[in-house]
């Protein structure tokens, strides 16, 4: 495991700025990063981006930055900031950034990612294999560790991805500013497949994903607004469910997750079934036959029996 504490965890450590584009004759690539807020290591992360990648332009999507991220970005060259404050969904912001990429290949990064040495060299080797691909990851909390089981997970992940802009030409017009939030990785993977391009995962490099608080916490829970925080959670689930239904085919791994989330919303009164089913019919009606919002009759009967007989059984046992 690489010793990254000296370079990442201590923001006072002096780091030499290395601009790979200036030092090499490689073909440069655009890098896109959507931002609302970053973490304490954002400047260190940017040093790693410029060291590892021959950056043509660092294209920042400003979704309404609430901290000093834009001040930090002034220290770095070839930064282009796009005003995205009027956009609603993260997924739409990403596709807008892709649409203004000028290089054949581009890289999509998160602000809370640090790239290890040789990251770009390793990723570049797969350009003839895939059109859109991601690498492995290691989490950084107070220690760095590699999560188990990532190779067996089918869903796409995110944090650092490389792609061919041509692969997104027919995808960008399909994405509306609606439901892509914390699931854009899944949607883009599915649409890449549908367009006949190749998606892949690379396991001989990785990025450091930092699990830390943002410099400005926009989701702080306060007693007076606890109910609003709950509503935000339901809004997130609702967006993710609708994104899968709108943009994806009803594959087995999606159907179960969609139905679990629908039951979750329904039982808590956050789902109008009539309105939702009408929306599905108008949006992607192939999903209708796969939805199971309410419990089947036999499950309801079992729940009634359990609720009515279980207390009586306990009472009898206590008497004995």
C-alpha cells in the first residue's frame, strides 16, 4: 500500500506543482469535475491531477459552490468554470460538461479523489479495449484500506473514469435535467451498452477516495429541520428510482432495487401510486409488468396472522 499520509492528510505539507502537459509531448485530455463543495484535501487532489494527467483544460461545473473551491482553482492553469447553478440534476450537469469537451478522450473525476502515481499511464493502456471505463478504488478515512468484493459488484461505480467523447454523441441528447443523482454511473454505463460501445473496469490501478466531511456541510441535521432532511432522503430515492425506469431496461438487478425503494416510499406515504403508474406508462411502459409496489396477498395474510396470533402465543407461554 502506498504511503500517502504525507501528501494527502497534512495540508500544510509543501507539494511541488508538476504540470504534465508542459513537461511531455503527449496528447492532452480535457478533465471534467462538477462541484458544489469540496473537502479539506481538494488542493492536494488537484496537484495529483496535474501531475498524473496531461490536462488540456480542467472544466469545472459550478453547481453553486458554497466554499472556497473556486479560490483554490485560481492557483491552477487552464481552468474553465461553467455556470451550472440553474441545473437541477448532477447527471445533466455531467453530460453538459461532456458536450463541451474538445479532446478525443476525456476524464471525469470527483473532487474528493486523489490519483496515485502512474494512474494515467495505466488507464491509457485500455483505450483500445473500452470506450468508457473506470478503475478500482481505495478508501481513505483515518487509514487507507481497500474494500473487499468490488470485483464481484456488477453496478458501475464512479470517482475517476476515462471516456471517448464520440461514445457520448447520441447519449447526451437523451439525458434530461431530471433524475440522475448519485446513479449517473449506472445510467451512463447502460446507455454506453445500448449505443454499442464498450464499458469496462480496470483493476491494475485505482484512485484514493476520501471519506471526509465537506468544508461546508450543506446537509447538517438540526432539530428544527429534521423533517426536511427526511424529505430530502425520500427525494433522493425517488430520483434514483425514476432514473432507472426512464433510462434503463428492466434487467433483473434493477427490478429488485426499484421495487424495494418503491415499497419504502409507499409505506411512508411518499408515493402516490396512481400518479406514479401513469408516469411509468408515459415514460417507459415496459416497466409496468415488473413493478410490485404493494405486498402480494399471501404476504399480507402472513403479516396479519403474525400480528394477531403472536401476542396471544406469548401470553400462553408466559402462563405456562
